[in-house]
C-alpha cells in the first residue's frame, strides 16, 4: 500500500485523520529489534505530575506504529498505547478507553496486552501488531481482513492469535497489510496482502516462503514494500517501486527479492512508507526512494531510484525508517532524525522539515529507536521509553493527546 505524497500544508491539517483511517492501509516500518539517560533538556521530557502515580515500567524494546506504539518490559510483557480502532493494542476490547479526536477510542497510557504471553520482540504496524514469544512463535492481533495476522483467517482479532504453521522465528516485522518473519534457518516467510516475495500478488492468510532461498539475517516491512539483509551482507527489496523504494535503479514493481543496486556491504536495512534506508558494515547511513520530504537525508528534496549516502558523515549503529522521515543512533548513542516534521516527529523542538540529520533534543542516550507514522520512540539503557511527534491518538503514551516536538517520557500503565 503506497502512501501518496502530500503537500506540507495539507498534511498538517489532515495527518491525524489519514493515520487513523484503516481504509487507507498505509504504514511505515522501522527497526524494531531490541538493543542511562543524560540530564533532561526541557519540560517536554517530564510527564505531568498527575501521571506519575502509576508504577513506571522498565522496557527492553519499543516499536512505533502508524498511530499506536507497543513495547516490551524486561520480563517480556507486552504493553501498547495509542489508537485502538482495529484492536491493534491487543487488550481484548475496543471499548472503555479515551474518545479520540478521530471519533474512535484510544489509550494515552500503556495497556497490558492480554493472553499472558511472554515476548522477546514486538512490531507495531498501522492497524495490526505482531510479536515473537520467548519460544520463537509468532502471534499477531488487530485488523486481519487481508490475512496479515497469519492465522488462516481474514477477520480481525482483539487479542494475540498464533500464526499458523508452527514455524519458529527469530525476528518478525509488521507493516502495511503484510507481516514477515525470519526463521532460525535464515528463511524469510510473509503473509497478508500485497507483494509477499513469492512471485505472485496473491493474498495469503498463512506464511508463504519468500522466493529464492536467500539466507536472510533480518527483514523489514514498509508501506507496500519489504527489504532485508542476508547473512553475507547483501540487501534485497521487493514490492511496489513507483518511488524507487526497492533501490534497484528502476521504478519497476518486483514480485521477488531484487538486489539493491550497490556494491556496499549491508549491516541492516529498514523499509519506510515510500523509502528505504540501510546501514553499511562500516556504519554509514544510505537511503533511497521518495525523499520529497527529506527522508533520504542527502540534502536534496526529491526521488532517488538508487542508494544515496546520508549527509553529515555521522557514524550510526542503528537506523529506522518512518512514513516520511528517518532516524538513527550514533556510536555515542545519540538519536538523529531527518525528513518531514509536521507533527514534531524529528524531535528537534521544531516542526521544520530537515533535509539532513538533526539531533533529537534532550541530550538523552538511547539504545534503540523506532520511527512510525508521524512519531518516534526510543529506549534508554535504564529501560525508560521516550516518544515525540504527533500525539492526537495518544501514541506517545504520556497521558495526553498533545503533539510533542521533543522527547516526552512514557508514563506508567493504566
């Protein structure tokens, strides 16, 4: 599902509605794999006193979705917050929460995912979420009309359901109307609607093997394309390619994995809304696809069909791609972002578009960062999660529905 390019004025006025509309089926994916905060810089880092009463959660991983966020505590419990119009929070109900501005209910604070499962990874998409349990089984919840839950059905679920087939995964990624996973044997499988990499455009409500028997290390599902790196450090993408998000120097749609047009060696790749970013084995950031809003970070606003180096010469250890922006962590654990910034999703204290990386305000030291629809979240070494950007659906988890252009701390659970 591609996300159409919008003008900055129109996006500012309609962003919340677009993110909330399930019919659009749009979403951007990130690096959701798990990896002490410095002194705060501004009031945005501190939750309101009234929200401090609940016992704070200690997190080990966070995943920013289209308009919701999920995270795992150090004991493997999953919590989600934000929009719940399709049950993507996994709390067993769509009722009893705050009434959001988009005329459906949400939660502005973390809610425990029901079912008693213990997870080691979670991945939030637009209208669904998937998680990987400690015994390597995949579970998904939320909208399921296109088979993205992988349980053999095409109906939504308000609580986690097991992905069919009994496959044991070591990594899972959810995005758009697709979910994918990589097994212990380095095989990639996908399920849902769209280009699953099996050579067809057929919908599959159970996992199907990605063509080519490539030995994948990780995969990342974007709005309507998927990317991954192999254990021998090659990068491949497949799916929609009208904006160059496959990175093969063409605009041709690809039904099977197609190698990114570069001789670089890749450590990680992240698929966004209509762009992709990768991190090389020498820790340099490279992006390709739709950079109209600056998501490629190369100082130029435009579309690039092949990889372009991110400007600034920074050394990064992790990278993540959102809808129209990207973020990364430096080797000093500082977060930088670039691209569209209409809801404050770059975290630099402004709503100004940036064509090159800018530091996230607050002086915080992060271990993991995740970019979503129009917000981002990151986790410190102390297990504290901070989020910034659009918050009209409670996706920042700070107990409010106010946008935050600088990091705000996620508060205790309901």
